[in-house]
C-alpha cells in the first residue's frame, strides 16, 4: 500500500463518517425517529417525544443538524452513569477513557521522540516499497545504538500501561464494593442456586430434600427455597396464548379501521368481530389448560434437581454459596444466584454433569469458525498486497486501467471487506454461547465476549500478519534464504499501513454506523408502511451489546500497543478512535440502550486481561525485532521487563480478582448490619422470597381488555 492509497482510505472513511454523523444529527431531531434514538428515555418515561423539539408542528429548525449530543458527552459525569446505568456501563466507559489517556500520552512521546529518530535512522537510500516504512523501526540500520531509544520507549509504554491498569483496577475494585452496598435491596444477595439435588430417601421428592438439608446444615440462616419444575410444555402453551393475544389485538385494530372507513361495509367489520370472538374462545380454552397444568405440576412433582434457596442474611448466603456442601462434590453444588432478570430459566433444566460436554462442543464449533475465517482474511491481504498479487494473478492488472481505482482498491477496500466479514462474528459467538448452558445472561455475554476477542486476535491480527508476510515474501524467500530474518522483521512494520486503514474503518465508519443504526431505521420504515401501519409505535429497547463492542475495542487497543514502538505514527489514530468511541457510546448509553443486568463491574477483569495480553505481545515482538536488528543486548534487556509484567498481572489476580469472583464474608456482614440499623432486613428478605418464582408458574396476564383472560389464574405456591 503506497502513500496515495493510505490518503484515499483516510479521505473515504472521514467523508463517510461526516455524512453519516450529519444524517444522524438531522434524524435525531425528527419525531418519527424518537423510538430509535430516544428508546431508553421513552421506555423509562423520561420523555414522550424528541427533547427540545416542538413535535406538534413542522419548523425549519428540524432541518438543522443537532450537535449538542457531542458537547453533552463531555458533560456527563461518572457519578451520573453509575447512578443511572450501573457499574457495568461505567466499566465500559472507563475502557474508552483508558484508551484516550494511554494513546494520547504515548502519541505525544512517540511523535516527538521516536518518529524523527525512525525517519533519519537509515544510513543508505530508502528503497522500501511500503508507505510507512520510513517512519517505522524497519528504517533503523542494523546494530544502530538508536535502538536503545526504542527500548526506552518500550519500557515507558509498558510501565505507563501497567500504572493505568493498576489505577483503574483499584478504582473499580472500590466502586464494586460500594455498588454492592448500594444494591442491598436486591434479592440475589440473599439467594443461592443449588444444583444436583438428590431425592429425599423418605419422601422421594427433591423439595423435601432441600428443606431437610439446609435446615440441618445451615440452621441459623436458612429461610426458604423455591424448587424448579419442568415447565417446557407449559412454556409452549403460554407462547401459544400470547400468539393468540397478538392476533386478537391485530384483528381488533383492523375491525376498528374498517368501522371508521367510508369504503368498507358493515359485513366486513362483522366478519372481523366473528373471527375475534372465535379466537377469544380458543384463548379461553388454552387458558384453562394452562391453569390445569400449573396445578398438576405441583401435584405430580415435576421437579428438577435445581432450587433457589433464600437465607435470612447475606452472611449466610455467602457462606453457603462459597462452601462445599457435600463429601461428593458433584452433589449439592452451590453458587451465588444471578439477578432474577438475569436468569435464563430454560438452561436451569440442563443437567450439571452434561455442561462440560456442551462446553466442548461450543469450543470445537468456535475453533472451526476460526479456521474457516482464514479464507476471507487471506483474500483481503491479497488485495492489500496488490504488487505481489499481480505476479500470481495477472488479471488483477485490469485495476490499473481506471485512474485512481488502484488507490481505492488497495487503500479502502481491504479494511472495509474485513470489517464486513467480522461483523457477523459476534452474533455467531453469542449464538454458540446460548448453547453452552449458562444460567444467566451475564455469564453468557462474558463467555461470548471472550470467544470473540480471541477469535479477532487469532484471525484479524495474527492471520493478517501471517498472510501479509507470506504474500509479500513468497518466492523471494526461497531464492534468498539468508535474507529471511530481515524480511520477517520488515513484514511486521509493513502491516502498519493496513492496520491504520483498519482502525480508520472500524472507528470512523463503525462508530458512525453504530450511532445511526441504519438497519433499525430500514426495519422501522418497512414496518410503518406495511403490517404495523396505523398501530401504536413502541420504542426499540435493547441492552448494551458488550459482547459485540468490547472485543473489537480491545483488538484495536492490542494493535495500538503492539505497534506503539514499531510504528508510532499509528498512535494518534488510536487516540482519535477512542475519543470518537467515547462520544458515540455516551450518547447511546444516555438515550438508546437500557440496563438489563448488573454484575457490579465483572467485565473489568476481562478487559484487564486483554490489555495485559497486548503488553506481553508487544514485548515478545520487540524481543524478536531487536534480535533481527542485530541488537541482542536490547533483546535480553526486554526479558526482565516481560517478567515484571507477568508478575504484575499475577499480583493483580491475587489482590483484586477474588473480590470480583465472590463477595467477602466481611462485606456481607457489614451490609447486614447496615440493613438492621435501617430496619430494612425483614423487608429485603421478604422481597427475596418472592423474586425467584419460575415464569411458568407466575399469574398469566395477557393484557387484553374486556375479556376474562386478563385475570391472574394462579399464584405461586
């Protein structure tokens, strides 16, 4: 990729971003887009239309793009985010703040110190074919003492990164403890999940077994239990009832439309009324069947070996959740209960001993997906390495016939194609995570986040380096085998221009499309003019897709850290990437996404791990590069730095990680004492007793007016 291609890629990405952001700023002021761009506010009742807009009549101010959302992003405080959205969202925001702080400082040092050193480092004429080689470490002569400056910058980047990581980990650690204290009213603090419950020898039921076991072994804190039932058939019937309810609502809407239409006859409206009456009779029959099965489930004891056990104190719940309950570790398996809204009820029916098999199948499927992804990545690198591609595929020379097309093809197209391919990866991984049997959405999302990150590192980063190097070196390496180390050393820096275009496309175009949400706009337009025409519109409420965003942001951070010493020109692009991402997602958090679960910052240990992987990978890369640059003393000097990084990571695991994996007995006891002091202990325990009733046993409310089906049919027993 030459300089012209790099400039063209930057121009295209910047131009697209400006157009998309301007379109968003315009659509954000339109009342018909409020359910997309103000979904969170509408769902929470914070507004009923577009804020600061006269939605009753048209005015020309709507045609002026709004830019206040950019200024507002910098006015939002962390305390507001923590109070309104929770600690998980704040951790997400802190990831972008970490990137801004890290790459801004590294950019200043790298551009002022390292960049001039690289540019003037070659003793001979610069014959490199790569646009950025003159600004990278590959332009430094072999054995030059200037490489010690690169070593110093490596130490600075590593130490500054570890300093910021420790500071963030400690701050989030403190916030987690405080957040758990602030959420003392939540029922999950009093509840645990118990799995692999054996049958009671006397009564041959699992519910009786739970009561006997915890009454005997936790007599001072055990309160009550909620056994779970096999309600798959009942869930199917409830889905059918809801489907019939939806049909009745649609027919009522059509009937009302026909009655008020001049072109329709009375007979048409009568036909709709007759159909509605028929469906209501079917619904009533289905409702009676659901009621009968709900009662029968308790009578026939369709119990699962799973129960939610509630304790009279957090202290008792913590001790029970974090202790081995039985001599056989495969019986009476306990863990802290997720929030009621976080539970995946159908996965609780999966037998615990089958879960390892599920995880192995998911691992194999993810590995196969990674292997199959080799083809598009290699094809993308073939486009980027156009000069080499022409030798192996002569028809590619047709691109040169159109002036300027080569710059677009080699500069913008590879990163755009790669981003298009990997856009589908998070959805595939979250689909696999759903099959893994996790009992909570938060664990499912964390697992998907991990799988997506390592997929991106393996395919986008390592495979891009490997395929780019092979396409660049194939043939010449066999004819000049002694030059292989030199070529491999330059291959790492040769990919810097590709990663610049990737970051530009991922940041400028990716973040712009995230805030515009074009897919949702098209879907809403299609619905509004077809089957949902004239109906009441509801906001499009979604939770923040951590599994889709965090891995991509972490990948860009990894690229920036690994290339910090190799190619400092990349660092300003990363600073801009994180700055734009921060502004975009503050808007999304404030106006669009809602909070569907709260893990109290459990995402941060994963983010910390991703950044540590990036720092270690940077150090290992520099050990090889210093060796290939005939500076073995610098290579050996990096090894102590690598050891310090590993020890730092181990210290963080010992110091902080246990508090993220479990709640200490001390914190649980302190929160109990605060509740007793405020007189809230009994009320919070009472809420916990009713919080974990299975959905299939809850009173059925179909929301229809004017029919007996709206009455609750059965209360939990």
